[in-house]
């Protein structure tokens, strides 16, 4: 997904800049594209992950122990089946689209493949580093809330954790 999204941000101006710089990788010029592709891919991954994970539904089924709850169990099983089916359909559509798009892109722009690969690797490295800072911020507030015994800071850290 990251590879395809990075390829989608290649425009005529970027191709011209690569040509002028003789194919040298300009990291500072590529940062906005890396950030955009990382944010979009994390958003799409969240959507796909929500379809692929159904443990909440299974927990609901386990809670329905009484025999009178058979209808609710069946409804939850239908939800799980629908989620799984939708997950596979969307995943296969994405895979086919990514395959066709990248195949076409790499066939047309043969000289930019190495440049694109460097950008993708930098984007993936950025997407690995970004969560470290995202999860560090609520932790800092939580530690200071525990030291100062402040419920306001603790509640604020809980809100930051949701974001």
C-alpha cells in the first residue's frame, strides 16, 4: 500500500525535478509526499484492520450463555461472516488495483524505479518512527499526572491516547 501511494504522488513537476537533479534523491523535497502517503496508508490500514478484527463480536457471543440468546448469537455470527467477506473483497480489490497501478507505473517510468524505492523505504521508516512519538506524548502526561496526583492531567492523557 505504501509503495502504491508513494507512486501516486509522482507528478510531472517531481519527474522534472528528478531529471534536473540527474536522479539524485532529494530527501527534503520528498518529505511532504512521505508524510501524505504515510497518513493515507495508516488511515486505509485502520479501515481494513477494523474489518479483519472481530474479537469484540466473539466476546459478545461468549456472554450470551443462556439458550434464549440464540437469536443474538446468530446475529453476531452473521456480523462476523459479513466482516470477513467484506475484508477479503476489499483486500483483493486493493491488491489487484495496486498490482495494476505499480505494474503500469514501473513499465512507463523505468528510470524512476530506484528513486521510488528509496522514497518508499524512507516513508516506511517514517511510519515506524511516527508511532513512537504519538504514543510517547500521552505517556509523558500520564507520568506527570501520577507524580502530581492530578486527575485533570490523567484525563487529558486518556483523551490524547484516543487520538
